[in-house]
C-alpha cells in the first residue's frame, strides 16, 4: 500500500499459492525491441505470442490493490494481448517499487509517491496509469482512547506499517495539519494484520494506520475503532485536503520508452478493469476475486463486501491522474521531510496511455 507494506504471515502464505512468482526480466528488456516486456517478452514475441510482463504488487490481497488481480481474474490482460505475471512483495523482502527499479520485475503496483522519491535519488520512474485517488487507509484507535482528531496525538505512540512508509508520511502530514511536530508523538512499525491488531489490544500503540482487511478485523475483534477515514473521497477531502493519488503502475522511464506497445496493452487492461469496477457492485467484485482474498482468518466474505462497498470510491474510473493530485503528494512529502529541493512533477507520471485506453473503450479523455 505504501512505500513498504509487509503482509501478515498468513496472508503472504495464501497469496503465494495463488499468484505466479515474478521472474527477473527488466534487466534484459531494455535491450529488447519496442513492444516486448522483458527477457521473457522477447521469447514470447519470437513465438508470435503475447508479450510477457512481470508485475510485483505491494500486497496483492489488500483491497487497495485489488485491480491488478481483478484484471487477471476477468481475463482482461489476455483480452488486450499481454501475459502479466503477478507477484507480491513479502514481509521482510524487497519492496515492489525497489524490485522494479533494480530490474527484478518490469513493473510495480505501488504508490505514486515513489516516482518522486526515485527522482530525488536520480532515477527516472513514471506512473503509467493511476488506479486510486485515496490512500485506502483508516486510522484505527484503541478503545478507550477517545481520539477523534490528530490534535489528540500529543504524547501518544502511533503505529504505521513501517518507518519511512507511506503510512508513516501520512501520519506525519496529518499531525502537521493539526500543528503537531514529530517531537510531540512517537511512531513505531506495527505492520498490519495480526501484528497491528495485537499492538492495539496490548496498548503498545494508541492508534495505527492500516487498510482492509485489517480494518474490519480490528472492528470484529473489538480492538479499536475508526477515527479518521482516508479511504473515501469525502474522507481524503476532510483530512488530507484533496485527492491523494496512491495505487498505480510504476516503471522505469527507460523501460517504458523501449516497450510502449506492451505498456499500452497493460494500461488498456487496467483501464477496462477500472470501468468494470465502476459499473459493478462490491459483491460482484468480491465474487470475481480469488476466494482466499475475500475470506480468510482475518475476515469473512461478508466483511470484505461491506468494507469494499464503503471504500469503492477510492478507485478512479478512468486511470487518469487526478488534477492537483501530484501537488498534494508533494506537499505530504515536504511536510514529512522526505522531499527537499526542486521536483519536476510533470515527469513523474503520464496520462498518454490511459487517454488512449479510454478512447479504445469508447470513452473520450
């Protein structure tokens, strides 16, 4: 979900049985012809079959990242002529965005903010399709704390998925909007799933930022309550001041430029998926997802559907970057101290592929 979102151990085991392990192909793809998606893509193209793209997601069973797997379930990657091999980052392992940047995979299903981080570090990475306009997070506070505003965080210990993660930056940004500095509270890595729940239950944290299905599990276990909604359009407007583009598809600019035809196929499939999400109910979406994604030790399928119905507005219909969204992300980073100096936001994303995909689907953008 964020810069690094480790999965709970059970979720990781579940996902590994459902998805294909990523193979390293990006390092060879840059020397391939345009339209191939890496080393395996070149072999596929030689056999007149669809190009293959490896795509690692930062927690593929999380609701905020459901479009990547849903596109696979609906057969849209195949429909639009590309073989996408999905994988997920594992707890304690390399993050999806870092795997992409180092050439272990071609693309990453990760937050837009990483494109800015990489630019600061001298590496050109771009977001080729934007899937969500809200972080999909909720601030869950332990029962009895009675916290209803970040202003009440003073002197408290707050949980984030990992120090330096997107949830860490959002926590600092929320605090700053309510006139608190990082000296006024403490932050600890609480992970998600069982570890986040235990941290709330045992009083190690007053509040923690997490996403579905952990949110529903916390409520079911009566370990805490939702204090701030960062998962819906109304919530991000209230607490963050505007759209916050998060989940997207990131790739090295050099790889994108060398594989534009293949990138377009991936974006075509995902834009079609976003329109499908917009025209189908939460229950229909859950029915299309792998069974272990929607029902496991944390939640029931009914819980999953209820949560998705509440949070469905986080997903963008068309894959287009929301106007002003990059500026909000930059403001969050500057407040958190992770962005300093000048940044060229225009080179961190492109709408060209999503625009073409919408035209292909009969929507004009």
